C-alpha cells in the first residue's frame, strides 16, 4: 500500500502552529516590495490622496527584480 500524504500542508510545516504561522508571515514579507528604496509616497493630482508609487515604474505589491533594500538614515 502507498503512503497517504496530506495535500493541504508541506512536510516542513508540521509542528507548533504558532511557529508555522510565523514562518508563513516571514515568507510573505520577503515577496513584497515593502522596504525598497524606490518606493515613494506622492500626492495624487486626482483628488489629492497620498499614494505609494514605484520610482522605477513597477507595480506596487510584489517584489520585482530591481528591488533595493532601503538603508537606515
């Protein structure tokens, strides 16, 4: 008989549920563009709202290949 595997979780995600949640949150932060030095907060000419924009013209959200970490002042 073959071994039954759980399809909803990876083998590496077993164990303490709190640690699993922490690992998942760390991984999701690593895939975003948050912390990139190219992100700018600008005032939109349409209604005056302040919005985040990428100075390189990339879409905000997922990390692109041009990601550069912001250095501390």
